[in-house]
C-alpha cells in the first residue's frame, strides 16, 4: 500500500511539472504561492530553480499572505509539560491544526510556557531552567537559544527558596525591514532589586546573543498578560493610574505609548487582557457578568477603539463557572467563530458565534494545553 501511495504521489508530481513546464516562471511562482506548506516542501525536489524559489524570503512572505487571506489563523492546542519536566527531549505535543482536524507532532524539547500567538508561523516555548526554543510546526524546523539574565535572576530566587515574586512573560517579534527575529523580556526592575523603572533584554537571532536595550519602558508593565506581536511591534499593557498600551518597535528597538486603554484605571489589573484578533490589536475587560472586547482601528490615522463584542459570562458558566480571570480570546475563524479559553491550562476551549451570540464546547483537554493562534508558513529564524 505504501509503495502504491508513493507511486501515485510521484505521478502527480510529474504531471504537475509537465503542465507548468511551458509557463513563465513568474506565473509558476504565483501558482505555487497559493499552495499549502506540505506540498511545497515536496516540490522543492522538483528542480533547483523551484527549490531556490520556495526558499527565498520573497516567496515565503507571499505564501504567508496567501495563507492569511485564504483561511485565516488555525489554532494549535499544545500540550504543556510540568515545570519539573521542562527541557527534557522527546516530549509529545498534540497539535490542532484546524477546527476540523487534529494531528500529533513530537517535538525534540519541552517547555511549560509559550509566547502569545505566532510570529510568521513560528511559535516559541520556554521555561526558567532550560534553553528556549523557536519552532515551525509545519516544517518541523526548530532552534534553541540560551538563558537570559532575567531567567538567571529567577533561578537565583528559586535556589534561595524565595517564591514570592511576579513572573513576567517572553515576547517574540520580527524586524520587518531586516527580517531578523528577536525575543524580548521586559520586566519591572524593582521586583528584582534593579535600578530604573523597567529592564529590557533582547535576544538577536542574527548574532545569537542577549543584550540590554536602553532606554527601556518608562512605565511598569502588567505581568498578568503575555506581550503580543503584530506587524513589526510588540505590545504590553502598563501598570499605572491610566492603563496604556505600550509598543516596542522591533526594528528601531524603541518604546512608545500607542494610546490609552478604552477603560478607566482598574483596581485589579487581572481583569484585563490584550490579544490579536482579525489581525488587529485588541484589549478585553472582565466586569462580571460581562466581558467586553475592543478592537484598535488605526485606519486613516484615526487611532480609536471600537467595541468588537460582549461576552455574557453567565452563559459560559457550564464550562468556566464564575471565572476569577477574564476568558482568553484565542482567534477568530471564518469571521464568525471566536475561540475562548479560561486562564487555567486544563480549562476547555469554547466557541462563541459572533453572529448568533451562542456558545458551544470545542475541546476539552485531558492534559495541560496552551492555545496558540497560528498560520502555517515556510519561515525559519
């Protein structure tokens, strides 16, 4: 059966080559850009010309754009290891590639935490004690990078059996002008006995080294949310009287305040969250029994917040009860399905129909999982 399947696959490849042989290469490239990642990996063996084309940055960027326009994001439900198991090799992860299909991918590493969403189809996993990893789940490409100064500070506290401190989150972004990927830690300095308001560490994948960024953010940031990446910048929510959205330009490596949040100062910063939905920056606020999501509109230089939807938390109580924290918006599929999960990694994933205002269960994990909105791509860091 296997030989027969391979024979049919080879015949299909030959027919495709013959049908495209007499077309201009520019037209062939446009056709290939619209194909999924899996067949493109096979078509690299067709000819040196095709291999060179598919591996070029221009082609990979065009393929990612086509993927985004055709289907929108899929969702990875990644099984997370326990903190004590972080860094061990061969840890199995279950990956949901769409709302309809699922498959298992075995990663050569493990981690207990992950960055929000994807960056050009790359996802990042990390923990405190072991090197972090960036991986492309579609191509199986992966790369590790070493511990940062921040992680060393956390390890020192653990070794002194001091556990009462706030844990900050890692962000992954891309310099869209130079094509260089960068991992960023931004944390409040006073939590670790350091000077200045905040400290910023950046890992440059082109130099394979960590370095500090000066000046860092002039505002303390909320440690309850993971930074999000969109179109060349990373974003955080600040921890001050008026909650602000802070941006970090991955190319210029500078911080600036993008705007104020669409809600007043909160006595409990745990009730707010930041996310990316429909390729737009979004923020959300839980005020029982409702949770509101706003979308940031920068078209025409307007820079305004628009209410996207309101979630009735009483209707999600069969799965989440009365949640202590806001539900985490993961992704919008087909412009009408909003996927939500609770803060706990064992919480189910629920689908909210934006048109009908209805809710249904999507996935009930049997182990700790982390949801990552995701687009398949050919990129590597």
